[in-house]
C-alpha cells in the first residue's frame, strides 16, 4: 500500500498563513477532501495549485466519505484532507476519516499550521502551561449544564469556541457557574481584517455583549478555577477540637484533620500539644491513718 492521508491545516483568516509545505502537499495530492468545494477551490487558486479531484467531507458526509477515502488509500492514492479553516479533526470533520484509514492499515500524516484555539490562547494573557480545549459547548439541556458545572471546577485555562448568536447566553451561563469575576479573553475574527481581542471578566463581557451586537466567530479563553485559600489556624483548631471531642486520640485526630483540610499532620499534632496539653494524673493520696 503506497497511499496515504495527509491532514493539512489551512488559514483561519489570512491566506498568507498557508505554509509552503501545505501548498506542496496540495499540489501533489490525487484527491483533496474538503468541507466546501467553493472555499477550497478559492484557496487552491490563491496558492496557484491546479485543483485535483475534490471530495466533499463535511459533518453530514464524513461517515460515508471516510470509507471512500480508505478505499482510495488502499488503491495507492494520496489524499489531502482540509477543512474550511484551521486544523482538520479539531471541532471539524477529520477524526472519522483518520480512524477509517488507520483501520485499513493506511499511513496518516499531518501538515501543522493555523489553529484558532492556540492562536487565541497565546494572546489571552492567561496561563498557557496547562490548558484544556472544550470546543463548542452542548447547545442545550442536561449535557450543557453538566459540562458547565464540570468547568466550574477546572483548574486549567479553558478554550471554547462559540457562534455569535449564542455568545451572550454562553457568557451568562459561564458567569452563573464560574462567577462573574473570573477572567477571560475573547478573540473575534482571528487574523482577519476586523480581528478583535478583548480581555476582562465574565461580568464585564456580559455588559459588552449587551452593548454590541456579536458578529463573526469567537474563541473564549477562560481562566481556570483558582486554588482554594489555605485553612486558617482557627479553622484547623475547630476541626481538631471536634475530632478530639469525638473521642479520637491526639495522634488520630491530627491525622484526620490533616487529611480533611490538606495541611501538615505534624503541624496539627504540634497545635494539639500546645492547645490541649495532656493532664498528668495526680498521685493517689495515702489512706488516712486511724487514731489508736
């Protein structure tokens, strides 16, 4: 089998972001699988590539298209897979195609390039060392509420996609679960003429969305859940006294409090020695001598 599938990242706005390697792969491909033949046709024309056979693979046709592409790979064809913008298989068609090609033993490669999620993350001003990509939230129902509840406890920076007509509702839902003071960055129309980067809090973002009609595609980069404040000495002391009142030994009470509050067991034990010293037993008085 000499065929292979190549996932090619395409510009998310500025056509100048199409890499030389991407152009080379597209020019050599026997078939280019794409979401929209008109958009991909314009991209190929811009790159000076003579359009090969174009195969439509979108959210409605991906399952059938995956099987057809697998057959092409078996026959020795080189298939380039692109989406309308960005990296295939990330909130866009592609994952089913990759799975089908791997299932028949085909080779899969990637030409990295533009990514809306990463581009928004690195300009957000929020921590980038650890982050999670959530894509589009469920549109409604229990799946949506459960997902947002999970995000309220997420410590990593979160990256989400949102359509303009759902932006205000998503900001409201996030503020209700995460708190209006949570920091975020909103990136709109990345790399395009009217690109906009806004930074603030969820509460501020809600006010802005009410003043300005949302337009274009949005990426939301939301700060993770902050670490809880360490317990105070009074909180530790109260928990320790409760455990001792339950009849636990000093050592066991210190271990239980340390596990519950995430503090040092040694520190809790030392606190117990200071605040609750052991009472030394008093010697028994000798029996009174009877008078003769």
